[in-house]
C-alpha cells in the first residue's frame, strides 16, 4: 500500500472576539479566575449568519490554495464536527456545495474534540487503500452555539473556528499510524445533549483522565511512527485547557518540541482546535517542512486519537 501525506493546511476564525472582560459582564467570573484555571484570554465567536459549514469552507479554501489544488481535485471530503444542527445534508456535503466540487464522497465524523485526528486517520486509510486519491480533512465547530451562557464553568471555555488539511498519496512516513480508542463507561464526562443541545462536562474527571492516562498513549503514538518523544519538533494537543496541555506535554517527554498553546487566544474549539493550532504553527514558521509533529485529540466520549505527521 502507498503512504499518504499532508500537503497543505489552512485555518479560519470569525472576526468576532469575546474577551474575559466581556464574559465578566455576562456571568459571575473575572479575567483572573479564567486565566488561572484554564489559561484562556480570548475566543472567536461566529455570528448567527455564520454556520459551521461556512467556517469549514473558508478553512478548506485556504488549504486548497496553499496546496495549489482546486476543488475539482478532491474526491473525498471529511468534516469532523459535533455542532451540526441539521442531520442532512451533512457538513461535508454542504462544504462540497459551497466549493463547487463535482462529486466527492462526503462524510461527517463526530468524535467531538478528537474528531480531526480521527478524520485524518480515516483519510490516510482511504488513500492507502486506493479508495481516494486526494482528501480534504476539516475540523470545524461552532461551540458558542451549544454553550450554556449561564454556566461559568463551561461558557468561558468555548470558541468557534475551523482548520483544514489536504491529504494525498506520498511516501511512507508522511502520516504515521493512528493510535485511537475510547473509555465508553466515562462518556458522560463530556456531553452535548438536549433540545436545544448544550455543552456540559465533568471538568475534574476529564482533567484527571487526561493528565494521567494520555501521556502513555501519546508516547505509544510516537512508537507507532518509529520515533521517540525527544524526536518531535512540535506537539499539538487538543486545545482544551492550558492546565491540561502543559503538564501533559511535559509528561509525554517531548523536551525538544514546540508546544501549541493556541487555546489562550482561541479557547476550546473542539474538533477545530488541532488543525487551527497546527496551521498557526506553520504560518508563524515555528516548524519547518518535514518536521515530525504529534497531533493528539482527546475529550468527548472520552475518546482519543493521535498520530505523528510530517509538516507540509
């Protein structure tokens, strides 16, 4: 089987910005309370006329332009999201329509915060198996639409955005083997439920699980790629909470790696968080072409998925 690689990435965030000071006027909170507990200072907020598929299409268009590809070159679209309000058409089909694609396969992947790394693995598998030649993988969420703005423990976390990657056939090692799984009996720890749907979580349960279980799993993802954590140029974890990201990165042992901390300016954007942070690292020149980077998503369903990729 052939390998696959990421040839370009792109990201998009809506223009609206909500600061901690803004939130302090909405709920009983403060800038000090938020930054000391989760490390977030700002988050981008989409308006009512900016649906999830629009965010996704903007990021996808940027990734396609960076890759020098056209929408007609894509034969598989995967959108990782947990904030699609309608059941059909799915987000991937809507993105394909927005970009005037001639007829790709269109799949949505709902693994919440681990969605992008699951979707990336699925694209990798499809290309390796010959089921697709070139895939567009997108993580996009509008978390502010499912936020409970009366709950200060969760509404301070969320933001909106999208990130995308173009994946195509390439040499071995471009996208490493995925390590994925879940803890089904703890699925209640992160939820988007109800009518209308609302985001809720058991913060301490998620924190304990992430900081104790995930370092070993992340190291196993490195082993699958034939690398050690010391070989990594960067670590891009799901941008959930700075108090999770920093200790988790230390415990992985990636002592030479840049650690993505986009959560401080973007908040928790669920499936968008990893491609957003990865795209920004590349845009700022903090990583170089060919560098090995660990992408590791975790959260909703208490699911996880991680792989080492080479920077485009």
